[in-house]
């Protein structure tokens, strides 16, 4: 196995949780998440040779996973969410989060946001700084702050009306 192949597989093994989290926010059905996971891996593999800054692997993976997810949703104009609550089971961490009712309610609320705000809130909840979110999403950091505040208000309304 070439060293590049081995390096890619090691990175994928270490950081695949990022893809699962993005899929969890964008896709409700397990089948859609699996399909998107494969598409994200394919796009990561294609762009891996051009990755210059290995210290920003997480940001690189988030950016590709988010962009691929949004592209898939746009391609499928008739994309229908088939499950109310996701049935993921890919990692222990995600399994535990899914079981938490507050998490499930928050996830359902986030899924009702527009695609950009979904991405921003996912990254925000992961603890990324405004600058990191701006780098990943291509939105300036001031706009990131504004969108986070608006999304928080929208989420609060959604959760209060449950």
C-alpha cells in the first residue's frame, strides 16, 4: 500500500466522526447517511493530494462533508426525510447522543434550519471558533456571529413550540 493511501486511511479512521455528525444533521434516513458517507469519502480522496496544511484536517473534512451534503440535497429536489428520529448506530458517541431526549429534540430543531445555518450550528456546537467556522463555510466571521445569534433565536422558538 502506498504511503499516501495509508495516510488517507489513517486520517479517515481518526476523523470519520466528523462525517457522521454532518450526516446526522443533514439526513434523517440511515440509507441517505450511508450514501452520503460514501460520497464524502470519495470527494475527500479526490481532494486529498491537494491538502497542503495537514494541521487543518478537521476543518478540511468539515468543509468537504458540508459541501457534499448540501450538493446532494440540492441535486435531489424531492429529497424526503423518511424518519422522524435518526437511526444511526455508527459510533458509540453518536449512539449515546441519540438516546438523550434533549439531543434528539435539538437535532430535530436544527434539521429545520436552512442548510448554511445547519452547518454553522453544527460547527458552533462542536466548539469551533467564529474564525474556524468562517474558514470552513466561506462566510466572514462577523456574519457567522450574526447567523449564530439568529439561529439560536429560531431554535428557541422551534423548541418552545414543541
